[in-house]
C-alpha cells in the first residue's frame, strides 16, 4: 500500500521535472523563431500604416508594450 503511493508520487515528481525541461526547451526554440517585438518592428508597422514615426514615438510604444507584459 505505502509502496504503491510512493511509486505514484515518484512518477509525478519525475513527470513534472521532465515536463518542465521539455516546456523550457520548446519555449526557447519558439522565441528563437519568433522573437519578441523590438523598435525596428514597431517602426515598420507604423510606416506601413502611413505614419513616419520619430524615436520618441517608438520609445513610447515600446514602454507601453513593456507595461502590458
């Protein structure tokens, strides 16, 4: 009885550790393929909408994006 409970707990701990590292590896690969937004992306987006952004506007948008995280 106690032996079975210990095996289940051990299986849960091992599964959690493997799941953590697997998820971590997946997210690192995802962020390499799809990097977070940067100033150049914001400038391109604003230019495509017909606006010529200056550096102050880009920094304002970046600070708003960082606050939303």
